[in-house]
C-alpha cells in the first residue's frame, strides 16, 4: 500500500466524496476523527473513523455491476472481521439526500464506543477519544 497513492487519491475525490468530506472533517469538533482515503489491509477506505471502527464508502455505478458487488462483498467481509461497520452510500444518494446520509453517519458514530487503536495503526495526531 502506497502512502503516495493515498495522498494522490485524496486530491482526486469525486464531487460526492468532496462534499461529504467537508462535513465529516467538521465532526472533529464533536470528538470524531475521520480520515479520508486511508490505507488499511490492502484497501483504500473512502472515509474511516478508526476509534469508532466505522468505514464510510461512497459508491459510483461500477459498484452495482456483478464484479464490483463481488469485490465489495469480499472487502466488507475483511473489514467486518476486523471489527468495522461499513456504511455504503450511492453517489446519487449523497446528491439527493445529503441530510439523511449525514444523519445515518452521525447515528452510527454515536452508537459505538471508542476503542483502542488497531495494532499496526497508531492514531494520528489528534485522533482518538
């Protein structure tokens, strides 16, 4: 996994990811540290709050194709074995129901208790509860 690739991906967010990121980074004021395009176990996670074990994915149409669905199922299973909850939103959902997307994310963050950092993934400066 390349840190350089993750940095490049952070600069190339989709319009829906960029819109969501503007709001997710403000959640730091509420004690939630969310990272974008974070490398983890061979994947790049669109958004992740490691302390709450929550992954947020914003999916385009390719995820609805059989190959995309199969890849996502494997990926979600890996993340769930690591103790993560995965929320997936379609680009169209972010466009049409942004408030509902944010409510779902806030509810999921609030429903979980902070955890210790994962082995091999120490918190970044300011991360954690």
